[in-house]
C-alpha cells in the first residue's frame, strides 16, 4: 500500500510552509494538495493558492467545496409545510425554538431559499444565521468535512493517507492555551485508523520559522500579509479582532459590502426577528440589527473611550480557530 501525503492548503503561511516541507521530504509525486474553498476568501488568496503556488511549487492544487444540496431540499420541504399553515410541532416535533415561523415568513423564505453555489452563504442561509466563536461550525462544514471526504477518496483508492496539518501552537495565545495539555501539542503524529494518519510537522515552529521556510524555498508569502493582515483565510473571519476588522474595512470595503448583502439575504430566509449578523452579540436578541457588519465596522474605528458596543468587547482580542487541525489561520 503506497502512502499519499495530503496537504491542506489555505493560502496562509503555515499551510504553505507545510507544503514546502512535504515536498522536501517526500517529493511531489507522493503528495496531493487540496484547498477547501469557503466562498469567503479574498481574491488575492484564490490567486495565491490556486495560481501562484502551483507554479512556484510545481504542483497542482485540488479544490473541494461543501455541497448543501440535500439540506436545501429538506429545508425547502419544511418551509413549504410551514407556509401551508402546518404548525411547527408537526414539522419539527417537540424541539423548542426561541423565534417562531409565521406562514407568511415561511412563504417568503421558500421563495428566496435556493443554493447560491457559495458554500459560506449557503451554510448561513440554511442555518438561519452566522457561525460564532461559541458555535464555530464553519470550520467543520466548510473545511473539515470536504477535506475528510477528499482523504477518504484517496483511502478508497487503496492508499494510506498522511494528512499534513499546518497547525502551530505558537500561532496565538488562545490557541496555545487550548492546545497545551490537550494532547495535540504532544501528538505531532497520530494514528487515526483505517490507513489514515495525522501529521503536524510545524507544531513547535514560530512564525519566523515559517517565513524562513518560504524564503529558503524561494516562495513568497501571500501578499495579504504585506497589507496589514495578521492572517489570511475568510475575509473577514468571525474570529477577527477589532484592529484587523478596521484594516479590512479600510483596504477592502467590497468585502464589508458583500457581508452586508449576506446579512440581508440570511435575514430574509430566517425566522422573523431572530438575530442575524456576521458578528454575534452573544445570546442577546437584537431584532433591530444593531450589530450589522456596518455598525461593527463603525465600532472598530472607535478608540477606548469612544462609543463602545460593550457586548462586542470580546472582539478586542483576535483569536485563532479552535480547530486542532490548523484549517483556519
Ligand atoms: S477562517 Fe474563520 S470564518 Fe472562515 S471557516 Fe475558519 S473560523 Fe470560520
């Protein structure tokens, strides 16, 4: 049984350094490179991961995307029943919901709820809201699941798979706190079973090591790092900090406008009055949408002592994705 080294590429510095290492140690022939497209990336990241890196590293990069066709069919069938006046208990059983559907709202949602082909937006339309730090399902739906399906495809073809994961415990204070003692810090190599192995070769590397690996291989980092971005990946990421959001709004206002449009679309297909905004306000209801992306961007421009959205204070400290797989920077 031959071993295939599968490297998840995000367009970020850590996954690029991991790819460089995999090629160095095993050669291109034994490696596969795969990019999970969330649909919420900066154009520069698509260019870097799918155009520049293939040329710079002499590789091809496969792209995977989450597909929500089945979920759309189920949700549309449920909405049709609600629009026809069936009570929620008949559709969802005993489950309790904080906000209730009305037949009119269900009919409007049914009219608008169709797959857009953008995985991030489709996921949010189905969920009736956006992921949050407490419910960070985006990594699972948009990255872990499609990448796992890719690895399973390689396994099914009769290979063993080493899944190379560019996670570093030094990436952020919060990640260090989460990973120290969790086992991930000591398990740079892990037997998953069924021919699948996890390998985290840069677990103890610093950011400096990572950039040095780029330099030694003659590969330039994603240009977004030179434009004030501390990390690349979703633009913006739900985990981004105040200063980072301010910088995104200043440099890439088109991304803020796209999120504002997504907030409008998701609001139109979710339960009436349920809170829908890209950055969450905890468990507090906010039917007047006072934490829309535009409002949060305005807040990001305030200094301490300026007008504060107190419930969003947690955004002061950027955190990393909680995934131990290093799928999101
Ligand atoms: S980069 Fe952020 S928003 Fe995107 S999938 Fe990862 S955690 Fe979610």
